[in-house]
C-alpha cells in the first residue's frame, strides 16, 4: 500500500495499471478470460480430487505422510502450484490484496459448520461462489461500486453469520450451552441437602466422607 501511494504520486503514465492489479477490475473480464479461468478452476478441482489423500496428509502431518511412503516433495510442489494457480485466476477479479481474503475467509466460515475436512472444502467453495455472485450483482446495481470489495463485503457477512449462528461453534450456541449448564448445575445443587453436598465435595477432593456431615 505504501508503494502504491508512492507510485501514484509520481507523474508516470506507466503507473495506471497498478491499481487494477492490486484491487482488481472484474468488469474488464472478457469471454476468453472466463473460459481460461473456468478451465484452470476445473484443473485445480480435478487435481485436488485425485490427490486428496496426499494433500490432506501433508497439510496436517508431514512426518506421518513420510512413514506411509507418500511422495512428500511432489505433493508439496503440487499443493503450492495449485495455490499459485488459484491466486493467479483470482487476481483480475478481486486483486492481489483481496485474493487473500478469498483464500482464508471461506474456510473460516465453513469450519464453523462442520468437523470434516471434505465437507468443509465443499462449504468453503459454496460460500465463495455465493459471495462472488452476490458481489457481482450488487456492484452492477450500484454505481461506482467495485466488484472486488463488494465480493469481500458479502463474504465477510457470511463469515460473521457463521461465527454467530453456527451450531456447536457459534457464539450464540456457546452462550446457550453455557447458560443451560449453569441452570442444570443450580437445579442439581438446589435438590441436594447441605450435608450431601459437603460429602460430594470431600469425595471430589479425595477425602474421607464424614458421617452425618459432622465436622
């Protein structure tokens, strides 16, 4: 950003394309660009499906993958190549800076809804698709609204809703669970006599129970 500010302050005609590179310009995408992007996305999906087990293993435990005789070096090169391809095909639509949000935010939102990696990847792709379609429609209906930031705003809303309302992991779910636990604890405590409660405390501390609750 500092470099962009400095270059934009210079009287140089060659700086005109830098802003488009950093922030993207989806409105300039032509039909041939769409075909190339679709083909690259299809290649990424196919390679990910073919090497799913290897990619999953090296993502969590490289040493364990080596013990299973998995070609770790090749798999790492494949993983990084797929990542680079994903960044390249997304730069024109959302830019070099906002592409990092598209790489991270969908996974964050999807993680709140499931514990399975496969389901998480599918959900992340779905969230990315919804934000891309919604951001494009939003930018076309509002004048001077860039498509890239519009996509990121919708994606941020999806992630925020996931963090709040997702079952088991959402903020509201955790709040409700803690409230029910406290209510159950208070209800159980109210049914126990002081003497029995004291006996349970001593048992929990590893002491000998006291008859009749006597000191």
